[in-house]
């Protein structure tokens, strides 16, 4: 069974940093795009950043220059380095990946369980 497990969330003061990790496991043949989304209280889930298997990245305007996505294909893990954090970055951060399971041809989107990031003094 495919699983995405996130870690690294927590409470940080404005201007601080956090690093999130998301590891994929369970009967995986291949992974295409991986990314991070977030959902603030009372708001819809929004795209934060994505990265292709070849390393091409895309960022929401609100995080450009502050957040960096990276991945380790051998470990099937994606990372999100968040610097200069602001209170408006607060929310639940979800990992997402397009995964091809063993013996299947199609890639399906999978989600992690989410990790809370709170930026507050």
C-alpha cells in the first residue's frame, strides 16, 4: 500500500526556519511530480511548490525566494526548506506525489496526512 509520511512541522517565530520531509513507500514503481500544498484555517488548500523527477521546480509567488523544494529520488523523499517564515505561512502542509504502483501503467495522485506549521511569536 502506497504511503506518504510527512515530518518536520512545528511552532516557529516569524523570521525563523523549518524543514519538512515527505517519504513515499509501499509498492512503488515510479514517481513523477512531487509537491507541497497547504491549507490555512477557513481557506482552501493551495499549491506551494512542485518539483519534477528531473528537478524542475515551480513556486507560488507568495513563497518565492523564501522556500526551496528538493528531492532525493533514490530515497523517494521530497523536502521543503522554509526560511523567513511569516504568520501567513501558518497552516497544515500536505505532501503530494504522482505515483505509479508496481504492475500498473497509470500514475495516480497520493497525499500525505499533513503536518502543522505554526508561525507565531
